[in-house]
């Protein structure tokens, strides 16, 4: 599965959305609550019982160096800002 994201969203919501998808849920809100409650065992058990714990997700935030591909590289921290 391929996952994209919005930089304005919380990372926890991205993780919750991936887990919710694997569980077949239509919303990530309940998963986000379980993550906040640190109910990792419950989530893992649910994923295992559905046989989806080993599903593969391609998440662009981890797979694409967006600084290089979009911005042309990382900023030079010694270079003054330009307008």
C-alpha cells in the first residue's frame, strides 16, 4: 500500500491511519486514542488476529528525500536567508 501525508498533520495521526487501514476501519480516530493510551498490545493483537501484522506500507515521508527532489537539496545553514 502507498501512503502519502500532509506535513501539517501529526505523525501520530499518520501512524493511526495506517493501522486503521490495516484493521479495515474507516476512521483513524479510535486508533489514535489507543495510541495515546499506549494500548500497543491491544493494537498488535488485533493486527495479528486479522493476519495483517506483516502488511507492507510504502510511506512517502520515509521513502522520498523531499528536500532533494522538491527543494533541490538541504539548506546551507551558513548561507543567509533570501527573500
